[in-house]
C-alpha cells in the first residue's frame, strides 16, 4: 500500500472495501481517501454504516452523490448493467482523485469475484482501478479473516449489493421499485433476518433468506405479518425462494440462455 503514494478507495462500507481502506489508512495516513457514492441504489442503512465505519478506521471520508438512473441504458437494466454503472462511477471517482491530487484508485474486488458475473470489475479495470485483494489472490473467506484480525466489526457482516441487483434484467429500474425493495428488506431485517434479498419480479416479491431461516419465515404468525407488510408496499404476490439466499441469483437466467 505504501508504494501507491496516495490512494482513493471506492468505499461501500462492506467487509472488502473496509479492509482495503484500513490497510490504506495504516500505510498512507492522510494520503488515503475513502469515497462513498450515494445514489438511489444504495440503501440508507448502508450509507450510515459506511460513515460510521470510516470514522472508526480514521480514514478521511467523502460522500458524493451520483444518479445512475439518469443513464438511460442503465435504467433499461441490461445484463451488463453493472458495467454501465461502474463506468460512470469510475469517471466520478477519477475527477475526485484528480482534484485531490491522488495518483491511484482502488476497490475491494476479491479473487472470489472472478468466478461470478461481475461486469463492473471489467469496467473498473478499464478505468485503471487497482484490485489489491484480487492481486493478493484473497478469497472472501480470507478477507473476512483479515477484517477480524484488523479489528473491523464488519468481518461477519452479510454480503450486500446495490438495490438494482434485485430487479430482473430487462425490467426497468425506477425509484419506486428501489424504494419498495429497500423498505421490504428493512422490514425483514427488523424481524431478525440478517441475510435478505427481496427480488422484485414486477408485482411479485421473491424473498431469499438463508436456508436455515426459511422455517422461521414460514412460521404462521410471522408469515402473515410479512405478507401483509409487503402487500402494503405494493407487491401483489409474496413468495419464498426454497433454494434460499445465494449471491447473484438473477444471473442464473444468463447461464440458461
């Protein structure tokens, strides 16, 4: 890290970017900058967590607003949606780096991401981002262990992703859909479910929780509360995915094509 001289870290507040930010701050001090991009696709709870974590690490932190929905191709939600998003974000972060006289940009991509549909990483690489965890061949499990050893409280935080990842490819991304999804997931988390996705297939909510939590979700009284709440948010049908949570489940249709 010290060899970078100065570094801007794309900082979501998740375990991966937290480790990069911590290592950058320890090596570079005030020459390290964490930047969180605030947009409609970022849950409000995640933004609050990112601010608290940056303060705990001690790294200089900047929050910049950006509206991906202003990009027509992104809003149309094609399979390379993440590429379009990351490309636009890279331009925003590059301008900040230039203004702050920071030579290099980095993100929290890991070696585990290489086996998944991650067009956003390609966009970041094309924009010149450094992937220190990937270069170190660190898997997600390795990064969690590093976070724990560094004293970061997010070492066991459930994986997160932008809200647009809950909407099937080809279905338009709108502010209304994003808000409905965010409120639905926040409600489920308030009930004690930690790993949650509410995939919004038009008027259908497909809930993903960890497999061992499915019986709890199907408990009579709790089940009724969930159905009533999600219907009040605008979903006509509320379903539970029997496979449970898995990262990138909406990418499964791409493998079948």
